[in-house]
C-alpha cells in the first residue's frame, strides 16, 4: 500500500514541490518500502530515532529533522542531517553552527515562523526573524545556511483561516527572497501536512510533510 499511496500523492504534486515522507514511529521495513518505491526524503521528529534509522538504511536518503529540536541533541545528527525544519530560537541556530563546524560541513536550516493562532506552536514572529537576519551575530555563523522558512497553520476546519496564515508566511518569504548572503538564501517554503497540503501548495508552498497518508495511521504505543 505504501507504494500505491506514494504514487497517488506524487501525482497530485507539482514538479517544484518536494515531498517529505514523515516516517516518525514507523519501522525500518516501511521506510525501506517507500525507498524502494523511489522516495528519498524522509522526516523524523526524534533525533535518536533518526540516528538509528540513518545507520540502518541506504546512505542516499536525505534525512530531515522536522520536530521541535532540543539543543543538546544536535550533536548526534550533525554529521548527516540534510535539512533542519523548525529552527525556532537563535540559541539553537548557534548550536547547529557549532556542531556543523566540528564536521566541517554546512547544515541547511529553515526558520520556523509562528503563524498559527495557538500558543502550543513554536516559532518566531516576523519581527523576530528580521532582528535575527539583520544581526551581526547571525552574519558570523559560517556553518549554517538558512535556505527557507517553515510554518504550521492552526489546527482548525476553518479553511479561510488556514489560507490566511499560509498566505502571510508566503508574503513574508517573498519579501526576503531578494536578501542574500553567505548563510541566507531563501529557496524553500515548507508549509502543509496530510490534511492541508493542497491548500498550502495553492498558497505557495514548495515543500510538504506527509506521513499518515503514506504510511497509515501512526501507532504511538508499539
């Protein structure tokens, strides 16, 4: 079923949109099945689980860290992680830079914007992002590169509200695309999950995170 689900979803995605298969809590066999079907980009929300899967699965997989990231866990994945979604504090960005330097590599990151009308979602306000991007301390970071922005809409059935939130992030993204430096070059706008990815794409998303529609409902107790 995983192969069929992937084919079905890929048929709905424009060429410019990257599919991140959210494989958190899923066994190695399921990820291998998706890999055999051609999927190469996978998202995990727990560092240790991602490390274990990285060690056991093919090395051309691009691993994305999509969950809230604790700074003390960065060191465990700094040697291989392809993209860190949801960087929501400058301290975390500095820690990623520090750990990337140890491996002499640049780690690509997305800054997470707080666009939802929920206190539980992490992320920066647009003003806070401006302050970081324009700070001398940010310009000193040589081993990270902010390649895009990420945002999660409010968990609601109100499509107009979700559209407004996605559109606000797209507008901010567009306003910053002309600003380029050694460690800042916006290419990726990550918005949309299984329930709202079509709307997110309509609003300008270039990367969607889809899990249950590929792998089925998660079992958190296995």
